[in-house]
C-alpha cells in the first residue's frame, strides 16, 4: 500500500511536504510522520494517506496458490510470470476497482520464496575426520523446490467490505484471461469461510 502510494505520488509529481520524489535522495528525506500527515490537492491521494495513517488497510479477497490454478504446472508457471508485467497488473487492479465500485484493489505477486543452497553449504559431521554435505544424505534440492512451489502465492486485496465482490470479479477476470482457478480453495485461503460454517 505504501509502495503504491509513493508510486502514485511520483508519477503524478505530487510533492510530500514540499519534497518532489524525483530521485533516490528525495526518498531519503521522507519519514513516516511526513508521509502520513501530508496533505494533497488530490482528494483520492489524501484519502489514501488517511487510510494508511488510520490503519484502514485492504483485506484479502483471494489467495492464489499453485494448487489452486487449474491446468497444471505450466499454467501455474505462466500465471506467476505475470508478476513481471506491472502495467498489466495495474490495468487489472483499476478494472476490478471500477467494476466493484470500490477505491482499492491490489494484486500482489510477492517474489517466490527461495532457500539458498542450504544442502550444498551445510555439512554433517560423522566423525572427527569425516563430514559430508547434507545434499549427499538428503535430497534437499527436491525439498527446496517443493517448498518454494507450496509457499508461492498471489494475493488480491481490496477495501474492507468488498472482499466477496472483488473475489468474484477477480475469478471472472482470471478465467477470461485463460487462468481458471479453484474458487473454493482461493476463498478458503483468503479466510472467507466463517468459523461457524466448518
């Protein structure tokens, strides 16, 4: 949310307390107080700053994992690659917000978790004179790949109160883009299922 706010301020050339965000040095001059108390001519920007200051934060509408993508590993890989297309994602966010008639939709493609070459670097000592790499004893590369795929997720966030509407619209949008999803799995991971329904 902060990154989106700063990107918008920079792209529209709106100053934050007389600081124009034109270079890396300008960002170093910012602090939390200045950002969260900044006033702007643009009403939407002022509203975004207020929500951030008052911790009115977006809520999860969908959580998309590799297992929730219908079509196998190749479809999942193609979907996760979309995280490298910020303009496309931004277009989807605007389309979903417009259709849901809400002010906030974020589609977050966090970087995939990676565990360094732990198996190659870790040694298991058997005796004073003998040590072997962990990878020789245990197939760490398979475990690491499996863990990374299991933990890889994409999140769709929206304004409080719009979670179900945005979830439904996002599922339709992704299906139209050739990315069918397992609706129940995505909603369950986003915690749309109430405790009393279990």
